[in-house]
């Protein structure tokens, strides 16, 4: 997707990256593939970063503690059908001013995945 010069590294959680991620999901350019490993829900997020547009892949394993009520539970204590995934760009593109050992452009964004 990206053909211009690479953006400099910038540690950012600006909501516009979440909005752009939503657009990329709608366009089916960014994908979320759910699966299960050892009884835990897992997700692979793959596609262009909403900020730098370099290809990235993020793997996440979610955990749940049975019997606890909290923000991920509905009004009647049932588990929510939505999982929020916090994703940080992990592309291997070069970004100026990146801290030593860091990958990606520094952008983080959130994806809501409906599971039920």
C-alpha cells in the first residue's frame, strides 16, 4: 500500500488510527482471524498498519477468569460477545528515530471483534 518515504517512528495512540483500522477492516484489507489454542481464544491481525501502511501481523491470546463480573460482562453477568484487541504496529519497515530494538512505526490502535 505504501509507496512514499517511510514515516518517522512516533509513539501514538491517536484515535484516528483506530478509525482508520475500522476502515481497513471494512475494506477487507486488514483482517482478524480468530482461532483457539489450549482453550484460549486467539486472534491474528494482519494487513496494512493504519498509520504507516506497511504490512504487519499481530498475534494475540486472550485470557478469561471464570466467575468474575466486570466490564467484559453484560448486565446479567454473561460474557460479552465483543473482544477488544489493542494492537501496536509491528511492521518491519524502517522508521527514522525508532528506539533501538523497536519494530513498527509506534502507532497503537484498538479493534473490536464480535465473537458470539
